[in-house]
C-alpha cells in the first residue's frame, strides 16, 4: 500500500491527501482546491509557493523558474513538488468567487478527427467517455501513447457547452515526442487516449462588467481564444464587443479564417476579426505585421478595455508591452504562454499578468 502525506494549504486551512509520487498541485486540483498554475511542467513559476513546514522533492522544476536560493529559502513549485513528509504551504490563492472551479478528473478518449488545417498544424478532436466541465480557455493534459507517462498540455478550442467532444489545435514541434514522434507521425482516427483536466486559470471573465475586449493570438495560441469567442457569442455569455487578432508568418500559417469571418457577419455589433501575417505582403482581407503592432495601429488608448493574449512566451511578452503602451494595465490583462520543451531552458514568463 502506497504511503500518503497530508498537505495543509494556507491561508485556506484546507488539508489534502497526496499519494506517494503525486505532485501537490495535482492532488489539490483533484480535490477541488484551486492553486495558481499555468504550464504544469515546472517552467513558468506561476505555481510558486512557500513551504512553511515539512520536506518536498522539487522534482523537475526548471532552475530558471525555481532558483537555487529560492529552494534554500523554502520555495517550491507545486506542479513538480512531491511531499516527503506532511507539509504546510502558503499560496497566493486569489480565486475570484464567481469563477466556477471544476475538479481535475481522468478521462478515456477516442480520436474522432485528425485534420491538417494549416502549415504544420492539425485539428485533433477527441470524444471523451463522459462529459467534462470546464471554463472557456482552460486546457487538458493528453498522455502520449507509447511513452512512460509523458503528457502534453493543449488548450481546448471548443466552448464549455460542447463538453463530450473536445478540440485541440496542435502545432508540430520538430523532434517533439508528442507531435513529431506521434501525432504527426502515426496517430489515427479511432485511437484511444488517456486525458485529464481541466487545468488553467486563463479563462473568459464573463462575471466582470462587460467592458470591450481585445484578443491577441499567435499561431495555435488562437485555440483558447476561440473557445472564449464561441462561448461569448454563440452561447450568449457576453453582450460587449470583442476584437480578435490572429497572427501567423504567412496566410498558410493561419486557420479557421472563414469561420471567424462568418462570426463577424453574424455578430457585426459584437465581433471584429483581423487575420495578420508578419512575413509576407498581405492579401486583401489580411493585415500586415505582428498582431500587437496591428492592434497598435487601430487603438491609441485601451483604457476601459480587457486584454487577452496567448502564444509563444516571446509573443506574449511583446503583446504585454503593446497593451501597456496603450494604457491597459496589468490588472486588466490576462495571458497564457505556450511552452514547449525548449522553453524550459529560457525561463520566459512575466509576473505581471494573471495566468
């Protein structure tokens, strides 16, 4: 029988049982105790907490996300930390009361669609063995078949009302175990997969006053924004206006352009869409430049707006600067980085935005 440890989460005073070998974050999320997190792979430092009592194994935490001196001071990353004794931690638990928290669960899924939709990008749709509850913008972990427990985190592009079949939009990473070595190699419709979720705090904040929204998406960073847009417009969860900028190097790097243009026609008073290309002359109907610079051309000031952004760490940092240059402050900016294995060597993450 495996040993378990008790983790006490302050300032909540909640006690969570953690199985031997399980991370603190995983145990808490499965118990319905929300802790801040983003990448769940020890890269972004969003889940950093203070260990008040007890001992932990820091696991695979990046030396950039958790410095040596921080380990000595008693800090740890809950997404990697595994208790070695009973532990008490202090976390920055600032959950909005209006945010519904869905405990993490395990699912078995079957691939029902695997389609090429852009350069090195596939649409992956998986039918789950039961419905999943989640907030628009959240993600799931998908276990890579044929590996020893390796998983990858991909954002859902479907709205929460489509809760039996989930959609991911995945870019191929050269040499990547999950993409180059499986999804783009020999994955097929009908394959069975193991998944868990939902994870993440990058969600559409429909409970706040309905201020206009600017969304900036780079590459497959469009996926969680697509979930938000569908939930806001089609599910009638938001009455304000959304402007979405989707970026790629070329036209062939963009996808679902016709879908968003159709939404623009159906909701002319609520939605505007701008596909942007940064490495070629734009054709009619496209804009030239990075999403952040195109947005700057359209808005002199964003006071009173909300900003959402998702893409590579460098892209998110650039968008953050653009938002702030237009007088949108960190409290109104929400973002998520798409980290791959290479990003673990760089430690790119902004402490200013809510993830």
